[in-house]
């Protein structure tokens, strides 16, 4: 009888832990757009930046950040004669 009660308790604990795990996984299924620290060398960030503070002009851009050194580049895209050229331009302080 004691073995049967122990088996029921173990089964209930396993079932509940499985349900909690499944619930936790479903909560984390959304896309996380925030930057997190990990072992990746480079991070790509998209955003707007001001080019003229007096007139409030801003430009959308893509930035590449070296997470080891802190160096930053902006992606420059040029289209000439139906040819698209892309180049990473260093961002200086």
C-alpha cells in the first residue's frame, strides 16, 4: 500500500513539473528584440539616428557592433545603374 501511494506521489510530481516546464516554454516563445550579452562577437542593431539636431532630421540605419572591442560600423547601401553595393563604414567618436 505504501509503495502504491509513493508511486502516485512521484507520478503527480512528474506531471506537475512537466506542466510547469511546458508553461514556461510557451511564455518564452515570443521574439526577443532586446540585446542580450552572449558569446557572439558582433551584434546587429537597426534604428534611427539624428543627422541634424537643429532641423530634427533622422535617418534609418543598421549598425554592427563588435562586442569585444566596442568598435561600431554603419551599413552604407548605394544603388547605381541597377547595381546595389553595400559597405560597412566605421563610426568614429
